[in-house]
C-alpha cells in the first residue's frame, strides 16, 4: 500500500514539474528575466512544493498572479522604487532569486536596488518576514 502512495506522489510531482516547465517557457517569452524564488530556489522544498517565479518586465503593472503550480510575481522595472515601499514579496523574491532565463544583468540591477533599499531601511530578514534591525 505504501508503495502505491509513493508511486502516486511521484506521478503527481512529475506532472507538476512538467506544468512548471511549460509555465517557465511561457514566461521566458514574455519577460526580460525570469527567476525562481522561495523554497525551490533555496533548496528546502518538498515534491509537492509550489513554484514561485519572478518575472521582471520593462513596464506595466505589478501583480502577483496565481497559476496552477505556483505564483508569478510580475515586477516592472519602471515601478521598482514604488513597489519596494509596500511589497515585502519582492524583497523575498529578489533575495532568493535564481535566474531561469533572460538577461541576468537586469536581475543583478534589481538585486542591487533591493539590497540598497534594505540597507537604507535597516531591514533584516527573519523566518517571519523583513523587520527593522
């Protein structure tokens, strides 16, 4: 019985991985750079963990889009400073970011701006979020 549960888990995990791969391909065609963040980027995921993806775009609206296998955080470069003032999700996404495709230089530009924001605000990351030091 246990073996059947394990096999079912493997099948579900494989199907989710395929769906995540298709999602990443789609995003890579639309964004300047796409990065994985969260547990899968940190390496502390389980077979059923979701995929958290950061899609950096030139302009547009900031949004968190829930997709079948996880979430996509759409981050427009032209609104980065504004978004940093109210979205802690962006801090987590950039801190964990592992590039999947696109212009890694753009991701590094974003990372530098976020690091400067964190330094200026005196923030530290804890397991419960970002807080003043």
